[in-house]
């Protein structure tokens, strides 16, 4: 099965060109004020970020996918007062220092008897450094995880995010990404690596469009 991005990818590419965000796979360092374009006299491009409205609007909708009919509940916004605990619970006790708010939405394949679906979660942080620290902590936790359920196996995922880590175990594939100050977690069940990668690309595309002031559903 193939996950469709439709016009989102094109719009996202335009946003990337205008803002200078994204395109990496964990290879680009986080730039500070002293080095971001300083050699050429350019001002630092603001990091991609989302406010509360953006956290909700950036979550994928069923029409973003062309590999089946997906249904789900309305997106949920998690305010700052609850965000730290929510983030730690969802990321299995990773320290989420600096998290400002979060959002979450489930999408499941209609009529499926195998619970095929994905959960999309977004966390916005006060800085790129805080978001990166959380992503690195998640990577470390997954790489060292053992137990009755077995270990997580790293898988390749091209997402267009600034940093990406993806892991597989049994019917689960999780894609963890950083886009500016935002951490995205796409948790999939019975998708497989290729379809999980497509779902992550949809998430990054919508996020970049919303962060750039656009409408991802236009």
C-alpha cells in the first residue's frame, strides 16, 4: 500500500524554499545566532514552530491518505500545564524538559479487523536545542530497550524533517522527527516501514505548510 501526500508535498516544498527549514535526516547541526548565515551577513531564519492552533491544524486528516478510508476522533490539544507529563507518558519516561504544548490524533483504517492505523503526536518546545535533546533521548531509550516484547530495530525513513529516527518491533513502526522546535511522533500499527514512512511524510508536509502560514487542506 502507498500513502498519498497529494498537494501537501508541493506546498511544503515551497515553504521549505522560503523558510530554509527541513530537508535533513539528522545530519544538519542546530545553528545558533553566531553562525547562522553570519559569514554572509544574513539574518538567522527563525526555526519552524507551532502555536496552539497550529498544533491542531498540522495533524493529518483522513483525506491525506489514498491507501484506504481512515477515520478518527477529533484532534486533542494538550496545554502546557499537562504537556510535560503527557510527553513523558507517550515517549515512555523520556524527560521532556521545555515542552510547551502538545497535540494528538488517531486515525484507523475503516472496516479493518487488524486495528491498522496510526497515532500522530506533536510537541512544541521553547528551542531547537530542547527539541533535539528529547529526540536524542528517545533514540537512546529505543536502542537500549529490552524485555519480553523484544528489541527495537532501526529502520530507514526519509521524511524531510531536520532529524529523523525510526524503529520497528513486531507490527509496530514508530517514526520520531524534529522539525525546528517541534518534535513529531508517528506511531503506526500494521503499516510496515514503507507506509509508516509515507505517514511521516504527510505529517511533515502539513506541519511545514501550517508553520509557513498556509492551509494544508486548501
